[in-house]
C-alpha cells in the first residue's frame, strides 16, 4: 500500500503538470515537452551507454530541443534537417564504439513523440482538447492494466519481457480507453462514439506495445528502472513509455487529408 500510494501521488503530480502546461498555451506545453525529451535522452544514454551526461547525450538534447522548437513554429522540414544533422553529429561522436544504433534509437525515441505531441497541441481550436483526450487514454490504459493485473492476475502476457503483465490487464487496458472515447464523443459532439472508441482502442494498443518495447530494452540491458527520478515509478520513461508510441500514432491519425479538411484533427 505505501508503494501504491507513492505511485499514485507521483502520477497525479505529473498529470497536473502535463494538463496545466497543455491548457495554458502551446508554448508552455513546448517547454514541458522539451524538458521531458531531454530527460528521455539522458535516461536512454544512462541505460544504453552507462552515461547520461556524455557528449552524445548533450548532442541529442540540443538537436531535439531545436527540432521541437522548429515544429512549434511550423517548420517540420527544417526540424527533420536538424535531426539529420544531429544524427550525423552522433555518428561522429560514436566513432569507434558499438553504441551508434542505440544512440540513434534514443534520438528517435526523444524526438518523434515530442514532435507529435507539439504538433497535436498546435491546433488553435481543438489542440488542447486533443491533448487532454490523448493523456486521458494513455493514463486510463496504464491504470486499468495495472489495477486489473494486480487484482485479477491470470495468465501472463509476455513473461520473458515483463513478468507482471497479464492478459486480464491487457484486456482492461483496451476496454477502459474505449469508454474514454465514448465519453469524449458525448462531450464534444460532431463525432461518433463508435469512431472515437475505435481510435481509443488503437491508441491503447500502441500504449501497451510501447510499454512492452521499453520493458524489452530494459531487460536487454539488465535493469529494472530507467532512473530514480520519480518516486514509485523509477524514471520518466518508466512513467510515460506508453504515451510515446501512442503520440506518434495519434499524429498519423490526425494528418490532414487535403481533399477533406474535416479529417484534420484526431477527435473529428
């Protein structure tokens, strides 16, 4: 119970920060995402290279911060160029080592989800609502899967990757977000409950895959937590791993169809 209470308290603080930053303005949200992405780069380097403050991590942080800022100013092509130059700098810094593939993976892990989140939030009319929806889906997925797995248990989902995850938790982690989609559809109007429930299940599936990917990487390097930054959770990546892949999928779903402007937002 003390561990669960600590976990819940940490989750509430992080949720308040994310929701507050998303609601205040796109620029406060940009600052939060840049800070989180830099922490991700640090934690990834700490895990894969044993050093989160080396020159590779510094190059990653600078490149990611620049790319995310360019996305916020509506310059995605320049952002991709900045990431390309960052990748070249990382390759130069990794010369003679075996860490290059992991370093490039860390760059992508820090940059693309952050860019997706910033792009989703940038819509003047519905960006804040879209972010609240995405955060609600990710949080419900985590909570429903964790609570159901602890209370009901049952067959393991992927015992070699994450021994505590269960099929019952996996199912609950899909059902809960579907209900979130129905609730948002009822609140917003202009969209069907069936569509938003379907989108929510797809995003929840991405959440759980993202969680398993991070668990597999941690198992590959023989560690339980990415860091000890967040009481009850470990590292920031341990807390938001499920959000990252879901953010990228949400941005892909939300890509505008030039022939149908009404398809331009995730919640439409």
